[in-house]
C-alpha cells in the first residue's frame, strides 16, 4: 500500500481549488451517481467522471486516515 500524502492547502489554493466538507454519505452518493443526460457533451461526462473520482478518493483517504 502506498503512503497517504496529505493535501497541501497552499498548493490546492494556488491551483484555484477549494475545500468542500460534506457528510460521508453525501460523498458516497456523489461518487456513485452520474446525472448526465443523454444530451450531455463528452466534456460534461469527463467533468462528472473527475468529480466522482475525486469524491471516491476523498472518501477512501478519510477512511484510511482515521
């Protein structure tokens, strides 16, 4: 298993990212649901995939850091 690397808040801020604190059940839901309709563009599907991946990763990291 690879070591968990803590998030660097300064680097994330420089990239324009913001912290988002959600209840684990909301993160789990977000990680498992794509609400893109049939008319959604490939860009929208890619964005949704990134959000779901990051949600799943955040949930995984929170479980392993406890």
